[in-house]
C-alpha cells in the first residue's frame, strides 16, 4: 500500500493538546478552509430571564412539533434536563436515554438521570458501554469521522436511542456551554480568575487563539492582543471556543456519529434565536465565580421548572473514564510511543508530555487505530 511520507506535526500538536484538529490542518492530506460564523461585535450588559425562557420554549417546540414521540439524551445535567423538561410541556410521549461507562461508578449519572426521568414522567433507557465495546466500533467510527478522536462515545447513545425506541430523531442539550457560558469549573478558568495570568495557565486557549490568528479568521487577529487582558479574557474565551472547539470537535463528531447511528440530531439550544440573544451577553452576566456557577441566565430562566438540585448543580462535565480505559491499552500505547520516538515523528513539545498523561496515551492508541482503519500500519505512516 501507499506509504505516507509524514504525519503533519502541527496537526499532531492540535490533536494531542486540543483534542481535535481544526480546519486548515490535517494529519494526512489536503488542508481545508477555516470555519467562519457571524459573531456579534457589540457586547450587551443585560438580559431578561423571561426572554431566555420564551426562546428556549420556542426552540424546543420548533424541534418537536412534527414528532409523535420525542426522544432525548439525558445526563442529569442542566442542559439535557432543560431540553427534557420543556419537551414534556409540548409532548406527552417523551423518552430519555442515559449513557454510562462500565466500572466508572464514581462518574456515571444513571441515578440522577433516572430520578429526573421519574419526576417528569419519561420512559427511560440506560446504556452502559465498556472499553471493549468502544474498541470494537472505534475503527469504523474514526474512519467515518476522518480523523482520530476519543470522544466518539456519543455514537452509542444515539444508537441506543434508535434501538430502544425506533426513532430516527434525537434531541440533545449540546451547545449549552457555548451559548450560556458553562466553563466556570474548568481548572483553566479558575486559575486564570485567581492569578490573572493567562498564557501560563491556559496553553490550550493560547494555541487555539494562535490558530485563529494564523489562518486569519475575521476579527480574530485584532482581538488576539486582548487575550492578555483579564477584562476581555472571558468574552474572548467564549469566542475562541465558538470558532474552534464547537465546529471542529463537537460539530464534526455529532454529525458523523449520528450518521453512523442512523439518526438525525436536533439541538434546541443551538437555535438561531437563542444564539443571537445570548452570544452578545457580557460574561459577567453568565458567571458567578464566588459560588462556582455558570449559565446564570439559563438557571434563572428555568427556576420555576427544574428542581432545585438541578438548578444548583455545579458543572460536572461528561467524559470518558480515561484512566480506566488507558490501563487497557497501556502496553500498546507505549510501543507506539517508542516507535514514534525512534522515527522522530513526534513534535518536541509532546515527547515528555505523552508518558506523563494517561489521556495522551489513549489518544496515541486512537491515532494508531485510526491509521489502521484507513489502510496504514503505524510503521507505514511514519517515515524511516
């Protein structure tokens, strides 16, 4: 088979550091054009909880009015709970699906999701996957995505929804962090807030901004200098995520994994009306650092609908049991790492980082599996 002369080192850095590879870069093949989306130039300082609530209700109603049954993902978090609770107001036949990971009892949200489902009267289904389930499907899923990624587990909840309820449409709570402001519990956020030292504590956002600046996404270059100012920092963080992680990570994954599962995803929170209303809102209206809460407009808008425990729940985040799964592939990852070191493929910035972080070793395994899925063995994809 054809031998690849080199894996793109810049794309490798994006993959390992950011978890995704933005347009304009590819591990293999032609570079693509960057993503662009209109973004408000003015910042608004006030909002109306009633307006937010009305926009949410209208968005859910719009996404469900043609459905006999409404099937939603449900994690027990604020975003999915909002979508589910509003769906029950417009449709009496609401079904919910919750995903968890075998052996990860500490982070699984089955109990919270089940309690919420019972409270709002939905028919509820749980799906639990193991690393072996993920390993079995990963080559096909990563090939469909067109790049390696470790967050392809969303496929399993989409597939479970279709299998359990015979649906071809699934509602999700995606885009909640980006639209309403949900990064308050990020360690990067907390350190930046405490230290006001951005570049040292935020290598990921620094690299993402560097990408935006390099490829010349409109308005990014002139805003780049404001990153060092804490006054502008929070607003710019939201903007960075909107132009990078949202389209190149979540957007690509949702689109490709839903297609593989045979369902269409509808995201009420990504409704144009909500986006246009919320994006210009100043970050100070979205975050309460004293109490460790984000998404204040969403919490305000839903205070008469959601239970108190959901409204006051701090962001938990849904992610893989990285350390648990990394143990399954530790020896494989170390062999791959040694091979890449011998061939001089890894950027110098990653040589010491990969052995220190289980997540990076899991990504290394995923990279090797993806190369195999598209027809290359690791030693064919790496120059001798």
